[in-house]
């Protein structure tokens, strides 16, 4: 577990290089984005396992992956790149880091062992498919945040 946390920390340093702090006016937005992603993906991972679309992620592993990796590190990365990089570059960054993390979690935890991704056979397709899905984080976050900011006071959308 410490190895995975250290790995998340190393990738956080890359995200930190893009953005050293979250401004006070953006903290509510940061927490909202992080919690929405973490909670929804935590639940989705389990439901997708139940229907056979994902391998089982033990609860602690799922929590670390969704709350630490997605909820905190990817949200920090999003704040760092959302105004500095175009959406295509953002999607590539998120896909790449997701791919690296999934392979690392597979090596350390033995997770991400499913044999296909929605009809495409093979574990490589499974890991790559979910990594590409994670690459949509910047686009989905931007769209949902713009809608939510119109209705929820204090959210900062670009």
C-alpha cells in the first residue's frame, strides 16, 4: 500500500509543478470536483464489477484509487492544466497517467486483471480502455462544472 501511495505522491509532484496551490476562491470547486469524482467512481467501479465489466477492486484499493488518485491527484492536475493546456493535451495527460497508475496498481495489488474491455479481448485492452475513459476527465469536468456553476454559488468555472 505504501508503494502505491508513494507512486501517487510522485505523480502529484508532476501535478504540483503545474500548480503550486489552490487559491481560496477555488477551494470549494476543488473539493466539489474531487468528491463528485471520487464518490461516483467508487460506486461505479463496484457496480461495473457486479455486471462483469470490471475486475473486483478490494474496498481499500478502490478507496485509494478513487479518493486519493482520482479525487485528489487528478483533481489537482486538472486545476494545474485546465488553463495552460488545450483539451486534447489534457486528455492525453490524463490517459497517460491513468495508464501508468493502473499498471502500477496491477503490479502492486494484483488488480486490473479483467480479460477484456466491452467486447475487446485482452487485459491490455481492458487497462488501455479504462485509461482512455479516464482521459475524458478534463472534458467531462469542464462541461459539468460549467453547468453546476450556474446553479451552485461559489463554484469557479473557466
